[in-house]
C-alpha cells in the first residue's frame, strides 16, 4: 500500500508539472508556421499576465510587425494602431499605441536578451510597457536589465527569422507581416 501511495504521488507530481508547463507555453501563429513561446511567469509575472490576457482576448490577432531590424529584433503588439482589422489601424502610427489597460511596472531580471527572447517594448520610461513586445533575432546585451524579458521562443525560430525586414535604420516595414493569432498551447 505504501508503494502505491508513493507511486501515486510521483505520477501526480509529474502530471501537475506537465500541466503547469503547458500553461506557460503559447503558440504564435505566423503565415510561415507556428512558433512556440515559453513564458517566464516566475521572473516577470505582470508582463506574462498581460501578454496572456491580451492573447486570450484575441487582441494580438492580425497585429503587424511594424518595426523589424535584421540581426536585431521584430517588434509587434500595437493593438490600437497595428491591428489591420481594427477601427484605428494606421500603419504610420503603428508602434505608438497600446491597450486601454494601465502601463506595466518594469520587471528587469537576469534573463539575457539572446536569440529568441521575448521582451516588452517601451518608451524611455522604464514603466511604460503596455502591449507591445519584440523577439530578438540575435543577442542584444545592451538591453539586459533595461527591458523586461518575459519569455523565449523554444520552437519555430526559423519562422520568426522569415518575418519581413524593415528599413535598416528605422526598422519601419512597408506591407508588414502580421500575427495570425496567439493562443495557449
């Protein structure tokens, strides 16, 4: 009987760990393929909560990658001006909007901005992140402890690499690619 109880506890803990891990995985659907992102809720709980909330409400669906710099990052998430089927869509203003929710406080961590890191975009005010985020194409150590990293691409980075690049200086993209959807796995 004792062995059965230990075995039950062991399998339950494995199942529980799997369920928790599954909740932290999001699928970013691009026209090129699906991208799996692991979220770091223990490191940046506020940013993860906001990202999941907006994703679950479909706010990121059809939002353009308005700023994409080859070798650096792809930025998206302007749900006000960057949502192609939204009432306020304006490619010239994409990157200046956010959600109706309050801005987030910075959650700077020891997570390095390496290839595949998901991080919150913001203005010069560290506490101005709202809905926009970027994915690093390569290491960007100058962003470490300056931006709130809250996840990482764990599968499908080759599809992120295919996102249409913008102007080499400004990163602005004419006829940009867009997010099809972001959902919990």
